[in-house]
């Protein structure tokens, strides 16, 4: 079994999580304060805070579904583990591994039933890609 982990310093991880939590907290407080009428007639309407909260929750969801660990098991299955979900696929199900052209450092692993979005800052990421290519010669590699 091989294990690839996201290479991210703990202080930076904590900072990013605090920023996401602050956005959600700010949107929630804005809704509560606005609904209580504390913003006055010159303040922003409450629906602005609903939009802000929706964007904050969506952004948080998108970041928390990015895998922080890839496990190449011996059976041979590949397990992508994030905070919100765990995806297990066979190497033969992978169709392509490609860098996102509009976002530096992001990689998509496209498989038969969906896509796994990754940060390329994994320890041993190039080893992971070459292992996939050796297990599935049909896979297309682009930009990695």
C-alpha cells in the first residue's frame, strides 16, 4: 500500500479553515442582525447576506471535498479521502489525469463515474501518476 498526503503546512491549513469559518459566520451574523432590524434603513438588505452565506457555504464545500490523502491499496484500488467524502475506484476506471488550465496547482482525475479534483501538492504526486499509467496504459495524462 502506498500513501500520498497533501503537502500543506499546518499553520496554513488552520488559517484557511479559519477564513472559511469566518465567511460562514459573517453571513450568519449578517442575516441575524439584518432580520432583527439593527442595520437601519440605510443598511444593506437582508437578502444580500443570504447570497453571501450561500457563496461562503459553497466555497467551503468545494474546499472540503478536495482529497488530502490518496491511498493506493494492494487489491488494487485507489482511495481518495477528503473531509466530506471518500471515493474508491479501480485504476482501469481512470480515463484521464489532467491539470486544470485555468487554475494553477489543481488536477482533475476523470473516471467513469465522475471526477476527483486534487491539489497537485501531494507528496510523491509524480510517482502516483506514473503508477496509474503503469496500471492503466490507456489513461491520458495532460499538463502534469
